[in-house]
């Protein structure tokens, strides 16, 4: 059976994180709601505060009365946060100007070094009614692909699954947050970063008005029912905005409703005939969703309104995600392919799954998989900048 990788939980999602590597041209502004100091990119006309989620117009002066009210709110919040920190047994190294706690990566995380590193996350939700069978397989196959095909060092790959040992390797919300921060920490020109997530994805109403379709996309960590999902605004602030010039991030997300889960500025619309057009997804609010000069690219399992399948195997009683499987198959069949040919091959593999065509390749042979019938999802490509998808080679 092909199980969808999506749920519809109701939960509040915090958002925000300070981007530490903005250029000197950037300015700062006080949030109109809570008076938190915000870092404002030069292109932005408005910016959203992740503490109180207020939208601040950074192009005009603020009302002094609102500033005073915001200051009083910030005093109350600071006192409350101080009491909470005294009563908490866990420690934090501080917080960002956007309100997210910035915790140092735990000792069990690999030391940040080398030009290539990756975070691979597979959430199975073992014992739950929405349990997934193929996510750990996805992670294992992606790890093998990165090492054998793209030269990633094994010590530079951080894996989070329920089968990993150690409390910080379980894909909880806080561990996933720390892993994302670890991935971009200290990155510099020439670095290649990969973020892979295999698990459930959801949509929820966007309260801020920065989504074209009015809905936020989010990833579901293991403890999402208790602690909430990780919304696309936070993912963008953590993984995308800090990227300096010369750094390249590829995110591969195999979950439901994942088409724009990184909130990147452009979505590639590709027809079956092979024609493509970049669709502008800059927020109507004017909130900045770009990088700090680097390049961020997302290959997702399906469009925002679609579900992504967890496919059962016909041999070995194992499963894998349809997107991850088709991605690896496309790389195996055509090394050095372009983004356009890669996306076309992935979509074709899913459409032709019901024909029984056998697929091959040394990595695919390890998976021993074929697709189940009835898959209708279409992998998507989005990016922080537009490019010619048929001329730009796919390189990690």
C-alpha cells in the first residue's frame, strides 16, 4: 500500500531565528508589537517578528505610542523568560533577535569541518496510527548516495532517526532545530550543504499573510503532537537566510505538502512537454525570504496540495519514499544530469510506476524496491534564484 506522508494536526508553531551573517548594508528595526530588535535585509519593506508575529513596516517611522507599548511588552516577556530559565534544568547559550533560543550543538554532533556536510532525517513515528515504514530506508540510501556518488565524508553526515543511539540523534523538534543550525553553522564560500527529511508534512492557516496560497507548510518531528511541527517560516530563517555568497544548500524533502516548505522565492512550473516557467513566490507582505548571497534549492516530493507516498516493497517487507526512490534512480541512470532532466526523470518514474518497468543501478539494487500502483504526486523544484534548468548541472 502507498501511505500518504501527511497529517492535519492543530498546533501552534513558533517561528524565527537570528541570521548572524547579514552584510553590513543591512539595518535594524524595532518590532512594532514587542520591541524586539530585528535585522532587516536591504530589499525588505516589511518584516515579521517571530516572537509576537507582528508585521513591521521598516520603510516608515513607527508610532511612538506603539513603540512605548512594545517596550512594556518586551519588559514583561523578558521577566517571564528569566523566570522560566531559572526554573528550567536545560541551559541555552542565548536567543536570537527573532526570539528563537540558540542552543549550542550537543557533543554528539559531528565537529563542523570540511566543505561538504549533510543532515539526514527519517521519522517513522513508531507505534502511532500514522507510522511510516520507509523513512529509515530513505536515510540509509541517501547517506550511501552522498558518500559514494558525491564524495561527502561519512563524518560530515548527521543522521536523525528513531534507530540512532543517543538522546540527541532522535528526530524530536528540538533535536531537528539543533541539527539545522549545525548544518549552516560557520558555512563559507565553496561549501555544499544537504538537508534531507523523510516523514510527515502538514499545512496550516498562515496568520501572517506572507503565503501566496494563505497556508503555511510544516514538517512533523517525532514529538509534533506534543510540541508542534516546524513551520516553513522557521525553516527559511534557519536554513536559507544565513547562507553567504558561494554557499550552496540542497534540501530534499519527502513528505506531504512539501512543495514550498523552504519558502523559497521562486517555484519552477514544469509541463509534461518539458516547458518550464519560474513562478514568483515572494510574499505579498514583502517579507524577505531570500539568502545572504548563497543559493538554496529545494527538491520536494509533491506540490503543496498533494500527498507524498510511502511505498511498500514487494520483496523484503521494506518500504521507501516515492520521491527519494525516484531521485536516487534518476541520479543512477544519468550521472551529471541537469536539474531539468532530473525533475523530468523523477516525475516520469512515478507516472510509469504502474507499468511494472524494472529499474536498475547499484544503489537502487540495495533498495530492492518497485513502486506501488496509484502514485499521483509530482516532485517540485524551487529556488532562491531563477536559472536555466536544462543547462545548470545538478551537483552536490
